[in-house]
């Protein structure tokens, strides 16, 4: 039986992945438009090419990161230890990224920082770690 907290963490990771995917797709969509507008202002093709390429690389990076987020959420929901470790890693990275906003007490940074810290603390608790390890052993014995 999966604990309620694990279910919440898993769905939070999937939600983060979906929102990041939408953001990455919008970056890909609007990178070409922004490059066209910048080239009209700068009257040159080099600026357009540079902005378009940077937008596509950034958008693809965000999309890949979002897909890995959703995979981590799926792993947590399936009680896989690799999903727990990926979620702890992504939450730690997310916590580091919102630290500057937390120092200045921005509401969203404080909120997402607290959620990331709660995910790390919850998934690092010994009973939760044991639940993930026990679930993996049960699956291996069944196979």
C-alpha cells in the first residue's frame, strides 16, 4: 500500500513536469517569432539565427527536463527507489534555484521552496525509504 504522502509527491512531480512541458513548448513556439522581431529591429540575419537557435535549444532542454520530471513522478507512484532518488535530486535543484527569491522573501519562492524542502524531508524519512526498498524487493520476488 502506497502512503498518501508518496501519492501527493508523485502527483506534484507529474504536475511540475506538465507545467514545464507547456512552458518548454511555448518557448519553442515563440522563439521563432521573437527571432523575427529582433532581426527586424537589428536589420540582420545573424541576430535572428542566434536567437532562434538559442530559443530552440532552451525549449528542447526544458521539454527534456519536463519529461524526466514526469518519469520521476511515475517512478514515485510505482514505489520505485530510482523515482524517489530522482525526485529528491530535482527537489534539491529546485530548492537551490529558488534560494535567491527566498532571501528576498518573494511569496512564490517561499511557497515552492517549502514544497521542495518538504518533498526532500519526507522522502528521506527512514520509514518512507524502507517502504520504497520493501516494495522493490516484493516486486523482484514476484518476478
